[in-house]
C-alpha cells in the first residue's frame, strides 16, 4: 500500500507562519513544525521510494517554503528584540497596541 506525499499542510503552516511573523516572531512555532514535518516526510520517501506516491520535488519545495518562513521569523524576532533593547518594552507594547488599533 502506497502512502501519498501530501504537501498542503506544510504550505499552509508556512503561510500562517509568514502572516504571524509580524507579531514579534510568533510564527517561529508554525515554521518549525512545518520544517519538521517536511524533513520527516522527505527522509521517509528517500528510504522507501516505492512506498510513496506524489512528487518528492513538491515536498522539497514545501521544505524550502518552511525554511524561508523560518528565516523571516528569525529576522523579525531579532528586529523586535533590538527594538525592545533600544526603546524599552513599554514603547514596544504601545507600538503593538497602536498597530492593532486598540489605542
């Protein structure tokens, strides 16, 4: 019985990760999960190529999308940490509330 390589959850997690990156790097969680799932599926498909249907190339593309989402989140997390270091947490919190239209 062959198992299908499904890339949709990985792409969805990568997309959610990119959207939530602007919230101080919270999307790291989603991108790490997507990267873990993609790497696990690629390793299984390479061990048993006849046991899987679907494109391994698409799965590798999904892994690249997860890596890009991880890089964007790491960049924004560093940017947020630098902002907090330079301006203080209270200023960061005020900026957040202004972005969310709560103030």
